C-alpha cells in the first residue's frame, strides 16, 4: 500500500460482550472461539495481514489476559526490526486515571501514541466482526474523496435495518446522519429497499480524528461512541463519507457482528455447505489462527459406516457417532451411538456414548455424560443452562453435568 | 470573582501574571510545578488555568489531560515561550495556545473570552 507508513491501525477489542454471556464471562469477546479453529479477532487481524498492514495496536480492556494470550500464541509473527508489530494496549492511565468510557475515549486516551506515530490517516477497526475486507480499497476511496472520515457500511434489507446503526447518506455517499437502531430506517439513494448499516470500521484523517475526540471528551452528555457521538458531531461540518462494502455486482458483501448468542450461532451456519455464505477455504484470503499440534482426526466405525455430514471438523477429533451440521474444534470426542446435530463444540469437548446434542454451543472441555440429552427438552435445559431466544442451548464449562 | 490558576516554574512570570491579572479583577492562585497545580485543581474552585509547558518534573502537556480528567470542561490556556508545541496533538486539548510575550494583550483577551463562555 502506498503511504502505508502514514497509516496507523487501531483495533478496538475492549468490549465486555455482555450479550454473549456466558461465553464472555471470563474472556474478551474478540478472544472467544469461532469457526472451529479461530478466535473472533483472527478475522480482523487476517484482514490486516491480507491488506498488507503489519503495524497494529489492539486496544484491550475487559478480559485483556485472554487477548494477550491469544496474540502471543497465534500472532507473534511480526518483525519489530522491520518496524512491524502487534501491540496489546490496555488503558495506560497515563493521560487520565480511568477505564475507556467508549470507543472515542479509547482514542483520546491514546493521543500520545498518535503523537509518537504522527500518521496521516488512522484506520479504526473492531475486533468482534466476521468478514473479509481489503482495507486498501477503502483507503483508496477515502483518499480519493479527500474525506475527513470514511465509515464502512453494508447494505441490509430495510425491514431488518432497525437492529443496526444506520447511516443516512446522499446520492454522493456523503453521510448526513447516524441513527442508532432507528424505528424507520432511511432507504439508500438508488436502492430504496436497503439501508446502510455502519460496520464499525472507520478511516480518519489523523488531524481530524484528534480534534474530534478532544471535542467529544469535553462533552459531558457524550457516550464517547464513534457512531452515536463522533459522526453526528462531524456531519455538516466535515467531509464524512460512507464506503459501501459490496461486490462487483453491487451485492452486499459478508459482514457479521457476532454480538449476540443467536448471531454467533447463525454465523456458524454460514460456514457450512459446499458453497458456504462465508468461505473459510478461499486460498486468496487465508485466515490465520493459532497453530496447534494435533494428530489427524479419526472416524471409528467397526463393521459399518458413520453418518457424518455438512460439518467442519478440526484435527485431533475422534468420531464414533453421528455428526451433522456441526462445527467441531480440535480434540473433540463423539462417542459410539452419540448424535451431534447443529452444534458448536469447542476444544476438547467429549460427548459420551449414546448422548444427544442438538442446536447447542458447548464450551471447551465440557464432558457430556453417556446418554445425556441437550437440546431435546428446552424447558429442562433452561433450568440448568442458558437458552437463547431462538432455542439455542449454551453449555459453559463451569458446570458439571450428571447422568 | 473569577479564579485563575497560573502554573509556571519561573517565579518572575508567576509574579507578573499574578499582578497583571489581579489588576484585571481576577483572583489569582499560583503553582510552581505541575504536581502542585494538580493538587490545586482538585482542591480549589477554579474558572481557568494558565499552564506553562516546559517545567521540570511533569511538563504542561502531561499535566493537561490530567487537569481535564480531574475537572471536565475547565478552560486551559497553554502559555509557552516556544511555538513548536502548537503542532503536538497533546496540546490540542487546550482551549488556547498563547506564545509568551512581554505584551500580555493576547493572553488577557483569551482569558476574558474563555471565562465569559
């Protein structure tokens, strides 16, 4: 990328992820397992790598140890002697003695970092989204418009747009307003059936960013949020553009915020099938994850065949039962006669012989006893586990299941 | 009466500003370094701070966000003999940057403007 040394990249990864509870009870949202092998943050970091960005600050706060651990185990690949780095940055308490109050405040608190770097442009990303994006294309757009701020946005059907932060834009893609979860989302000029949802991905002219976060820091009423506070503060005064994240045919490209348990579950279904909505097998856009040493997976069926289909199965698994529409992390065991259907099983989960698991998310290391049923009787499940609105059972690893 | 805190390690400047601003009808408190200034910001009811940048120990650019962290919205004027800090992002959080001069017209005008806000 031309002028890459003039770009500072900051990933926001400090959110508490309360709506993903219990998965986030002991770790940061970007550090939770996703898609068998990955942690959520791997998608954004891989986007950076695939976009030629190798100088990255990861702002952490809640559960920062889980992020540090992952960065060390999976992303210790940069060469500081070449000026490359991935730094994890919890609140420094140098400028002010407080936690990050919001996304804009986290930049304010790191003004000294921007002063050291003195970039021309700043790319601000979120660590909890699943998508593949070449940030160079967005930077080209931003520079071509001589924009103060460019907000990446994806088209969503207008009737579904009320659950997003929506950008109101004119025909020239200039942002006129930001509406948080609007009851009546505005249509997109030229495509009135769609609204533009902010992806929480921003490029700022560095000087403007500094001015705006300082201005915001002085506002008592502010929640210090880029979407809800900074964009409205800039609209009409500064050049704010929306970058429509779509393919050559004009169709919205894949982007998911996995902030809710049901969204987390549904995004896994997008990984499955011969032509998945979100393809992990695309050679041109590799997603990096933590390298782990496991033996090959084995499928044991003395005297017959196993029914295993439409699933992602990592290395080190032992499968002796039926597995369908499932995503299995490394080291999972599915016992003889057990059935796993529509489930997400994290590392080392053991499903006992004859057990039955349907539409569930099971955390690492959980041992489901032989004959046990999860996702068969939701009322009974709800007495022991968290059951989502859509009936997905979430089994954390701090419970002991009894036969 | 409005109260101004003058922070400067140079005693001559503290005295000069104290006299001149008192004549303008302000109550003037003084601090000889940033730590003393932070203590006064915490303890006293202030309407404005005039802050030097180059001081031993903690400098004015380090003290600025801490002052704002203690008292949100308190107006701060950076008052330095040097112009180069004007380009530092860290100085942008101040409400004004006035280069030191024997002529206090600009400083007094900024004080008046910010206190009237």
